[in-house]
């Protein structure tokens, strides 16, 4: 675990990693305990306040490789869902500047979507939703607005991960929203919002 702590410290402080560091990290990430420790360090509390972290090119590339290894090595199993959830959420928080634009790790990770079967598992997204409603503070006067906001945010992330619109609609609208909202109009409105948002993101 010390190796994971030290390697991530070096990445976050823009220190150069050598082959020895990366090889040791890969060995650690081949284990469930190592991936869990990695996930909990990677997803920092400041991200809950939308404070993202900029990385140098080298640090960005190294972190991308480690996240990729973690996601590929993770098993599609309930016992690992929270680690995968934290790693996935972290992809939206680390970025580099390239040609004056912010490039987030999720943009690179999403190019290899077919490597992570868990992202296409209904149970994983149900798990994520349950975690979100328990972790996010409800600042809305209406409970429906609270759920609607979380579902839209989830749909946005799924879209940015290159997950198909049909699958997003199935999970967010048909499976989740239909069981949450008593008014069918809300489900319809959610589906339309997701579709419009998805199309805007693709053009």
C-alpha cells in the first residue's frame, strides 16, 4: 500500500516516475486490495466540491495508464462496484491542458469502452444511483427534483463515457425513473432531456 501512496503522491506533485514505480504499481493493481486502496486515494474529498486537479502531461499519461489497468483488471462483481464507481468518477476530475483546452482522463478512457464490461451492466448503474442518493445532500424542496437532478447527472456521465443512448435511456428512464416517479410525464421529460443532451454532446 505504501507503494501506491508514494506513486500517487509523485503523480499529484508532478514528479517523474521510473519503470520501477510503474511496474510495482501494476503488480499492486492486479490485486483487489490494491485496486480498492488506489480507488480511495484517487477519489479525493475535494472532488465533491467540484475542485478538479490539473496534471502535467507526464503525470496525466501515467495516471491514465494506472486507471486503465485498474478498470481492465476489475471484475464485474458487486463486491468491487464501489471501487469501480470511485475510479470512474475520478476520471472526470483529473485533466491536462492541451492546445489551451482541458482534456480530462475520461475522454481517453472512454475510447476503450469495450474493455470495461461493468459499464454495460445494469446492476452497476443501479448501485451507483443508490450510492449517489445517499451521498449527495438534498437541497431541493421537492424530492422528485432531487432524483431528477441525479439521474440527469448520471446520464451525462454515461454519455461522456461513450455509452449508447439506447442503453442510457434503458437504465436511467425505463429502469430507474419509472420506478421512482409516480408521474409518467416526468419520465417522458427526463427521456427527452437525456436525448437532447446526448445529441448536443455528439455534435
